[in-house]
């Protein structure tokens, strides 16, 4: 039993240190993973909302009938009906809170037309609207008047627990640093046998919590990567759950055999050792957040060719998904699913097509970089190929969120932008913010470089510190700097001279 206890202690301690260091190496990355969990929990405990039924008829012809889900933020819905087309055929579209749906079959309408709109809540209460369309101008009539629906009485308030989990996202970086550092410190305390009863109690509580978390993620298929070992080793939730079960067994062994514990240091020295180690652990996490990860396991790391990664398909991997297609067909009161080979036979037998079901049998290879994009939010012009195909040095300044940017990096970013212009080097400012937010940001801080739009998740992967500056040569990453340590012009010149 003594040897089994010693093995369990050393193995669990070493695994905790390894797991914690890997995550503490990239605290921003683990914070992103925590946000995924907070979003999942907030959604799962949110108040179940009712839905409303919307119907549009024109001259007694049913055009649209659809159920719309309500959300806690709903108050008033802006309904917009557009009738457009040539002089004989008209199609009707319903715009509901930013999303639109059009009838699949174009209806033949006559004018003047009486359009009826009706919305009904779960309580059966109905509000009807009618208006007459006498003519069209420029081929399109857009009618917004009298279509502002007050639905506040149908919307339920959010649950306090959902509000709590959403609020936790504001502190995810602090949670990340705390839990990662705690994991490392617990592992070290277990290795040296320091305050073993307290150490094993906290360890048991932590493993119990994460065992539940990984089971929940796996069983309900909520988070596809648990984040236990950061981006170094990606574990599926069921694999992570099995790991936690093994750790739980080891904890039981540690509890049962705790009488065999022996500290490697006398008590006075062990306190000093733990204090110094804890300070070094916290300092390591702060350094990795402020100056980027020491060990970069991300797809946007130094030396990676972005274009090559995006197009490369490893040997043995499928380029596309293997899909099984089945058709739902109906004849009188009989409906069934048929394969592609059977479709013609049943179609000739009088069965009518209802819908198509697509099932992925073998997923195709997904590149680590599959969402790379750069475009002008105002014009819609796509610059991705222009950036990836460029031959020469390029600077890419990544600001995932304008509202959270560390503004002390912006003056040096302007210096780098001016240097890039002087040397005819492209300078790409990337953000996920809206066009209006970008204009306000540039005006407020007197920013001269252009801000292009990109996918938020892509930018969060690129910039673990907000902001982060990249130096590319073509599509290959030469170097990257945290906004806390922006390069001087001497450093940038040294890369060009060394080419």
C-alpha cells in the first residue's frame, strides 16, 4: 500500500503541474475555453421563452406562416414586408428582428392588394394589421408603418443563474489565472508532501468538479474540447472524463493511504519553498499573458505558413465530408425515407419529394486555420487572397475587441504604420468591431491606419494579448509581439536587412 500511495502521489502531482503549466502558458486561451462553458451554462439554465406565430396573407393567399422564438432582450419587433418582382409575379419577404425568410413559391398577385399580417402569442392573444398596396415604385414597396409590434408582455425575464454565468465572463481571465496557478501549486505541494490533508481535500474537490464538468460536456455534447491541456493536447470530452475518473481513483488511494505521507522538507522550510514556488507560478502566468505564451502551440505561431496550412490536406485525410443523402417522400398518407438509388423508383410510383436529409458519415479534414478572412466592412471587398499572395514583408496589427484594447500600444502602432508606408510595406489593422465602432475609435484616438474586418474567433486565436502585432513575409509568420512589448524601428529594420 505504501508504494501504491507513493506512486499515486507522485503521478497525480506531476500531472497537475504539467496540466497547470500548459494552461498557464496561455491563460488567455484557457479564459476563452471558460467562456465557452459559461455560455453553455447560461443557456442551459436560461428561462424558457414562449414563441409567437406570424402569418402573412395577401388577397386570402397564404404567403408566409412561421413560428419565431422570443429572446430575453426582445421588447419591440420591427416587421418589414417587401413585395418585389415584375408586373405579374410578386414575392413576399418577412424580415423579423434582423433575420428574413421568403416564401419558396412565388405567388401570383393582383393589385391593388390587401395584405393581412397577424401575430399570435402563446396565450392566444392576437394583434392583426391590414394595409392596402395600390401600386409599386421602382419595382419594390417597403412597408414599415404600423408594423412595430410590442411583444414585451410575452417575454419572460432572465433567470438569476443565467445572469450570474453571463457575468462570470467578465472575470474569465482572472478565473483562468487562479485555477491554472492553483493546479500547479497543488501538484507541487503533493510532490513534496506539504500540508497533505489540506492539499488532498482541495485536490479532491477540484477533481470532483472537473469530473462533473467533463461528464456534462461529453453527455450533452456541449464543448467539444475540454481544454484540460490547452492547445498542446486536445482531448475529446469523453477522453477527458476517463482521465478524471482515473484521477478520482488515485485521490481515493491518497485519502486511504495518507498515513504514509512524508514531507520532503521540515515544516519551516516547506512553507518557504511553497511561498517562493507560488510566487514564481503566478509570475509565470502574468508573463505569458503580458508577453505571449513561452511555448506557442497555436496555428498562428512563428514560422507557420498560413496559406500552406489552409490548403494542406494530410495524407489519409478526406478533403470533403462523406455524406449520406436520403429523401423524404410522400404519397397520400404514406411517407418514407429513400436513398438516392431508390429515388427514381418511388418518384415514378407517384411519391412526391418533401425534403432532403444529409448525414455526415466520415467528416472531412478541417484545417487548423479555416476561418482566415480580411475584408473592408464598408465596401465588402475581400482582401484575403491579396494578403496571402503578397510577396514581401507585411505588418498585421490585431485588435480583437476595440473596447478592451490596451491603448498604450497604439502610439507605437502608428509609428510602425508610418514606417511601413515609408518602406512600401502593407499594414493591416484587423478587428471584429462594427464599421461605426471603428470610425468612433479612430476619431477618438486619432488613429490613421485602416481597420479591416475579420472573424472574431480568428482574431482571438491570433491575439492572446489585445493588441498583438505580426510581421509576415508573404504568408509566413516571421515574428509576433504583444502590445506590451511593441518592436522598435531598429528591430523592424533588422528583419528587412537580414532578408
